C-alpha cells in the first residue's frame, strides 16, 4: 500500500514503526545491548553506533553513544534512558545532567552537551585541542600539566589525537607536517631536524609545546643557532660542537686572547685552562694585536 523511509537518520523500521536504534536490540540491527549475564546496574552504550554504509558516519571510531544515553539492567531486563537536550551522562552519579563529564578511556575526550554534531564522533562527544586534556576537577580542557588523567589514556603526539586521525584517514600528511621527536627527547629546546639549524622545537612532558626560529643576536649582529638548549650566536659555539660554530678550540693554546680568523677586529676569544670564551669589543673599540685586548684609536688588521 506504500513505501518510504524513516525521516530521522538514527531510526529504523522496527515492529511496524520507525524506532530509535537505541531501542532496537543489537541482534536486530540496533544498538540496544542485552542484560543477559550482567549484574544489576547502570551502563554506558559502548557498542559502535556507526552507519557502515555511510563511511562510519556518526561514530567513525566505533566508541558508541557514550554521552547522550545509558541503560539500566535490573533482573536481566533492560531500560534505555536517552539524555535530554543540554545534558550528558555522568557516570559518577549514574544520571544525565548539565555540564561536561569525562570518558573513562581517554584523557582528551569528554562529554559536552553543547556539541551536537555527529561527525566524526557520536553526539555530545568532544575532544580537547592538542595538547590540552580534560580535567575532571574543573570540567574543562586544561593545560596537560594541570590535569591528572589517572587511568585515562594520555596521547602525547598530535597525530594521535582523534580529530587528526580522522582528517588524515586517507593517507594524509600529519606526520610530515608535525614532529614526533618530543616523544623521545628530554624537556627543553632542541634543534628542529626538519628545518634549518636556526629553527628549534621546545619539548615538555614528551609533547611538542613550541616551534620557533632563533633570532639575530643584537650585540654580535649575527644569526643565532641552537646550542646546549638555547639560541646562541655562532662565535660562542665551538667549531667542534656544530658545523655552524665559529669558536676555535683552545686545547693546544696557552692562556691568552686571540683573534677570530673570520672576525679579527671587533671581537676576540679568550683561552683559559684550555677553555675558549668569545668576547665582543665594546662600541668604538677594536682588538689591539699588540696589547691583545680591545682598545680605542687603534688600526684594525689581522696579525
């Protein structure tokens, strides 16, 4: 006598009417679990809610409707509860109520009643932007240094955050645009292996927290480069320490002041006990090759 389809995408024909998948048993193609073998209590919907024929639409990661519904088991019977708009499931109270709530398996995922779209996560499931994590204390995304994850899994690499995984699911270039070195490096500033020697990354807690480029040294008037965890002008970097270093070795020299071969006039280096230190002459002075120090009113030449 007629044909059609359910108007709401999350409904299916069942028992003669369009019915929410939450009210259709899993065995019949829905999402309603069975309480067989389960103790009485309250449970999350952790069965995948993805629409397989639509590229996993609604639940790409197959985590289930973990935020906007729950079910009760009592004597083997199941009761499904759909949270009202503006509320999400809070496992600590076993009810739906306003405000964000944490999820048990991830420190950056959480339930957000204001997040109403369903791609790539189920409704009300949200993710903190990298490198933030969800705080159970404040109910917000916070700096990871202020969050105690407990048993919730921590992701330290941006490409392992779920939105990054989703948007790069077709062979995207997240790994080429980002750097995973901080997973293995100690806290501090390190040379960026992808770029020029003047570029750096800052790692903290095995996470990348800053990328940048060393500036020009205003005193020496030369580009600085990463050395020993800081941006350092080239004449203070030993030639043995980096290919861009210009500070000679003092290992075979007696103590004293010496000219730089590439910068003989307005600077020098001092050898003391085999250790080299670069020295910039004060303004309006030059290195005096006779007195072996900076002086005014002297001619500049390389000895």
